[in-house]
C-alpha cells in the first residue's frame, strides 16, 4: 500500500480544518449537503460527459492503483533478466520455455515466448514497443479523467456559490440572516477548489508517476528480452540494465547476484 497518498490527503484536510477552526470557525459551518451535491455530483457528471462510460466506471480501479499499488522494484526485475540470460547462455534459448511459467508479468512472459518461438528480433522489438505504447495510453487516460475532474470542480464550486447567492438575494426580508446565508453559499466554492487541489489533481499526478515507474520497468524488460535473444553476456546485461536507474538506485545485492551468475557460467 502507498501510505503517502492517503497520509497526504489526510494531512491536507486536517490542516485546512485546523486552520479554519483556530480562528474561531465552526466545523459544522463547513458541512453543507446541498453544496456537496452540487459540487461533487456536478463534477462527476461533467467528467462522465468528457469520457465514455467504460472508462468512467474504471475510477474505482484507478483509485486502487493510486492508493494500494506498491512500487515495483526495478532491481528485482534486473535480477530476473540476468538469471534468464544466464540460463539462455548456458542451456540455450529453448531452455527459457520452462522458466517463463515462473513469472506473472504478461509483458515479460509474452516477450520471452516470442524469443523462444524464434521470432525475428526486429519484429519482437516492434511488437513490444506497440504494447508499451498501448499500456501507456491506458495509463494516461486514467490520469486524464482525474485531471478533468480537477478542472471542473472549481467551476462547479462557483456555480454552487452563484446558485446560493441567487437564493439569498431572492429573499432579503430578514437582513440578520444575510451574512450566514452568504457564508453558506461560498462553501460550495471551498468544496470545489479544495477537492480539486487535495484530491482530483494530486491523484492524477500520482497516476502519472505510476505510469513513469511502470514504463521504466517495462523498458528494462524490453531491453533485457532483446539482449537475451542476442546472446549477450549476463554480466554485461546487468550493467547495461542498471544504467536505466539513477546511480543511487543501482546497488542492492545486484552485484552479488550477477557475480553468482558469472561463477555459474564459468563453472559450466
């Protein structure tokens, strides 16, 4: 689970509420069901208009990705590819067919199966690139939904405030109630701006970060698969794949495992 997402939202909400109440404000003044309905219902409706029903229905799945998906370890992926390169170098490409079943990632399994089937390297590369492009398109579509909601929410807040003011100004018989009613009307603007900047837009940013992390892993996989097909040395492959990572992220038992692979190769 990604605790940063949930903790960040909670921290932002608590900060706003404490800042409001510390000046004497009442929490109950912030709870306005009619404003919530206008802002959140209107935001979801407008977002639905801008996408198709199937994509919109995936919001729950996208939220799970933002809140629950754990970042994959690129070094583990490199270790796996180095191991596969060692097997292919020692026993031949066809030996990878037994190894494939140990992995769950469909991108890795599909690419390795193409190699085992003897598909031309250029065609393997093209097919993997097409799949990468399609995956990224799906990821960015998810982020776009939340970006759209983040754009609509403040506007819905303003609409809710205007509707509230229309209601207030329609009846000025009791001047003493004018102040509280206007304050209530502006709650809609608060909901719209706050939801956009605390929830919708940050979630879109998180999904884009998830996409970047996933693309990095898949680019490492693609390079590893093509290198295995080309028969590259496992040690060289490990060094090349670690070059995808920042220098500070390139070490963590990888060197030892690559060394073990070299020992196995030398012994064979």
